[in-house]
C-alpha cells in the first residue's frame, strides 16, 4: 500500500495540536472554565489566549480534512 508520508506527518501535527488544547480541557472541567481562564495574568494570559485562539478547533479541522482526503485517495487509487 502506497502511503503519502507528508500527509501522515501533517496528520500527526494535527493530533499534537489537538493534544495541546485537550491538556487544558482535561485540567479544568466545564463548570470551572471561567475560574480557570480568569486566573491567568500577564504572560500566562497571553499564552493561554494564544493556545485557545490558534489551536482550538483548527487542528481538529485539519485532522478531519486529512483523514477524509486519505480515505478518498485510497478509494480512488486502490
């Protein structure tokens, strides 16, 4: 089976991005989000804001897109 290694690498990066977001989610249950996110000040606040804005949702979309792309590729070429 011919795999496209570049797409596999991108999918691995997408999984890593999903993990980064979920590290914070695993730390704070849903009903503690407000207290969790408001506790950060200064540089920590900027880091948390950057992670939430950049990583949240974007890597999940990339992973889903690449997964469907590989399914379509194997359906057409096998």
